[in-house]
């Protein structure tokens, strides 16, 4: 069982690869579009700016390869920024089109931070509220007491409510924590940094 981790210059590649090995999946880190097209399953990690990431994906030919793999039914999991890249676009530093694999857009969680209010960056451990529309293999793999690690200031809002598989609260905001549409999954939290709980999610993905 092999999972390819997409290397486009941004992301916790080695942490993701080590977590995959821990759940029994051989991890191959690749930046080659032809290897991506041959992959049985793919993980798109990411840390940083949306626009920079999309520029790298487009110029390297990886974006095209990911779209072709998605259309072929290959399971794809986006993590953190990688999840956001799955959507139609982001308003970070002006609008930038995304991969368009899940309908919806990415925007700041806190539009206008104010003194004494919520910080613009959502950081910390959170328990997830799973939706009835979630993939049963994922939601039944975790326990209600499991917590997951988040660090992000932008969040995706799917156009279809059914694509929100789990959410969390950040102040008065509801944040999509895990999304999915068919073979395309996205995790706003970092499963590779979430200990045993995160490994459960990765195991569910590689076994899907």
C-alpha cells in the first residue's frame, strides 16, 4: 500500500511521510507530475500562502496532474493549506483561483481583528463535531474525545453543506475542519501533528 505525498515546495513532507509509515502505508514524496498520475492515492500537504502555492502547482505541472488524478477517481487528501487549495479560490492577498476540486472559497476567519477580540490565527487543539454527511470510515475511526491540532488564519467555506464532514468552533465562527466530496478529502487540522487521533484519520484515508 503506497501513498504519494506531493512536494511543491511547501509543507511538512517528512512529518506526513512518517505518519503514513506509522499507519502501514509506504510513503513516496514526489514532485514529478508523471509519478502523481500513476499514484494509487495522494496527499497534498501545505503551509504558507495560497497564491504562492498555486503558482508552484501550476508552473510545475502538478496542478494539471492532480486534476487528472481526481477525475480518474484517485483518492486525494489535502492537509491545511493543501485542503484550501482544493477549493475554487482564495481571497488571500487578492483572489487566486484554486484547483476547483470542491466548490467553495477560502477567506479569513477573522476579517477585522480588534483589541481584546479573537486573534486572526486559529491555533490549538480542538474536538471535532462530525456531520451526518461525513464519510463513515472517517467519523467512526475517531473517538468523540479526540482532539486535533489547528494552526491557520484562513478557512474554506464549501458551497455545499454536505461537503462539510466535520467542524469546530472558534469564538462565534464555525470552521470547516474536515471536508469531502467523493474521492476528494480535506483536513484543515494537521493529522501528522495530532498524535494518535491524527493517525486514525490517516489510516482511514489509506484504507478508503
